[in-house]
């Protein structure tokens, strides 16, 4: 494996958690490099469903060290809750979870501001997860953020939070109730900071030592390529770079250290939140995908918007991330369809030149396989129509598909040699 990155190729929710879980069976480290508790990785182990928002999915395997990198924005309150959740299913996190000293901290003020700016935006709202991500990254860029290393000095931390609160009071229409509401959340926030401060570590040195030792390292992307702040469907994006190019900045490693990049793509497209979605199906197909795929946001439980696989955008994702091979997920969701469409390109131009709001998708139609593929363990045993669908996507993207996920369970996966 040595250093392998797993990146979302669409608008997030591609099923990266399951692929990381699968690949992590022989990993030594799993590290995240961007985002925060806006992410939600759902993993099904037997009858247990686990949703991880900040802790890398690798935590579920007992020998793995997990790192939250400097490029992340960490929510202490949610992190404490997540650690508890993981520990209630019998997984010990002691000595296995480290936070970069330079990662930024999400405060209750950031969460308030996230909702405040969304409400002000009216019909231009992004549809954020309201986890404070945008405001925390804004403070980072404004150079007034709070970092994990600041948790060690209690007085200093309180002063920095007070500065954020003072700034907030200068905004329009902030009521006394708003301030009181935030103040109520501050004590549990400071308490959580106390509880996680011992996890702060020099993650730069930890990772580099492992690179030098030739350890197996997995780099876990969150969200997806089209939510990237520079390369996605701006302004309807998240506030970090989600593409592989940000791995180096978000963990402090060199591009030369990364050996392999796996792009995870769902067999159809989904998006949660506002913004353009050229292949969206506001009809019975979209409804079918939403229901059969149980497409609800893992963080907000909002219904995901659904549509056909968009090869134009996927080709862009392959290029911008330098994808070596693809993991195609949730293929079983298409089991009952008579016909399945793929958008091969846009009639009116290429992404990113074409404005996504104006994109006119051109489709091809492929026959469905009309049977369950969940129990199939070998590629050659898949129905001819399923193989045809996989091969068509490979041909359109010019990249091999090496992993196919055929269900929620850990075992429902096929590796193609
Ligand atoms: P934020 O990251 O909470 O600021 O939200 C910005 C946009 O990214 C919104 O459309 C969210 O729905 C979307 N988003 C953020 N995180 C995820 C994710 O993990 N999966 C899917 N969409 C996400």
C-alpha cells in the first residue's frame, strides 16, 4: 500500500468510509487532512451502524493510529461525543488518536455564525451542514483562528474565544438571547477542550517517521471534488480544498510521498445542499435512487438529491486528483432499473469552462440487469449488463475500476485484478 489516498470524486457521500474500512485491514495509520464534522462516514458492521464525523474510519481496527491533520477544523464537543460512541462499541482509542497541534478549532461562535450567514443569504444560501466549518476556516485565513496548540493554555484560550464573541456583537441584529445562547454553550465547549487537549501531538513527525519506516498509510479525503473551494461548483462548495492536491498542505507531507490515489465514485450522482446538479432527476428515477439508496445526509439527515452518473464531471475529478484507479460504490442500488443512463458529456462545453447551471447533459442509455448482485463475490459472475455498465464508465473515464461495492456490509465488495 505504502501511502494511499482515498478521495471523493463527486459531491461527497460516495461511500469513502466503507472503502477506507476495507483498505485499512493492513494499514498502520489513517489520516485526515481537511474538513471537520461536516463529514459523515457511515459504516455498517453486522447489525451496527457507525457514523464517524471527524475520527478516521480506521479507528474501528484496533492496531491503527488515527491522525486529524493540520488542515482540519476540529469541533471539540463533537469529538468528545464521537470518542464516546466509538468506545461504547468496545473500541479503545487511547494512544491511537492524535490531533495536529496546528489544526484549527471550531467554537460555538463559529456554529452560530454558520447559521447566521446562511439565514442572511436567503435564496443564495449554500445549504451548509451548520457545523461552523466556513467561519472556522474564515478565521484561519484571517489569521485569528484558535488552534489545537492553544488548548494547552486555558487563560489564553478563553481570551481568544472572548475576542470572537466581541467581534460577533458588532454584527447586525445580534440579540441578547443570541449571546446568552452562545454563552450557555461555552462551558461545555471549554470542558470538551480540556478533555481532548492531551490528544494534541506533533503529527508531522509521527507521519514522517512512518513514511521513513515504509508503513502503510491511508489518507482519508472528506466531502468530494465538486465541493472543493477552488475546483468545485463555487459558491456551493465547502470551505476547504477536498482534492488530492491538498493532502500535502493538510498533513505536511510532500507530493513525492504519495504512492497511489484512489477515486471513489458512486454508481450514480447525489448531492446534498444547494447548487447546480446537471444530471439531477426530479422524477421517478431520482425518487427511486433516493429511496433504494437510502440517500439521506449522514450529518444533517437531509434527503440527498439524486441523478445519473455524470462522466463529464467524473473525468474532471480523475484529472484534478490524478486518480490511479476507481472504487465504484452502491452499484446494487441500480439492481431493479430497466434502463440506466450515463451523461457522457455536455452538449455546450467542457467542465470547468462551462458554467454548471447552464450545462446540457448528453446521455446514453444502458440496459439494467434486473437482479440482485449483493451476494456476488467475483467480477466474472456479475450479470453481463452490470459488467457492461462498469466497462462503459471505465471507457468514458480512461481509468480502471478495481473495486466495486455491491452493498452496505463489509463483505459486499469485489476486488478486480
Ligand atoms: P459546509 O461544509 O457545512 O460549509 O457545507 C457546504 C456544502 O457542502 C453544503 O452543500 C453541504 O451540504 C456540503 N457538504 C459538506 N460536507 C459534506 C459531506 O460530507 N457530504 C456531502 N455534502 C457535504
